[in-house]
């Protein structure tokens, strides 16, 4: 989780309501989340298998997956994925 997720925190309180949102955040805190600075770094760590779950921008994860597929040569062997990875 990014150290500066103020917007996400505020949005969750607004979406869930003040007290349920705070209760959710307290429960989340019991899971001892790991904090890093930067969504790109967090997405890279998630892609590398450092975490099983992370709050990231989905488009970053998708572009990283495509980049790995392109650089690995996997797409040359699997025609059905070539269109998806453009």
C-alpha cells in the first residue's frame, strides 16, 4: 500500500460511511500492511511475487504483464495472445 493513500482512505470512508469505514480500516491495520512509496514500485513488487495482494492501478499491472510477455518471447509462440498484448 502506498504511504500516501489519503484519497483512497477518504473515498472508503465516504463509500462505507464514517463508522463502518473506520472499523474496516482498524481491521485492515491488524493485517500489518506493508507500506511503500509509489504505485509503480508496488505494482512491480506485486508482479515479482513479493505480495499476494496490493492496492495498485490496474492499468500498470496490465502493461507490466504485456511488457514481460513481449520481452520473454512468449508471444512469438502463442499467436492468440499477440492481439491482446498490443
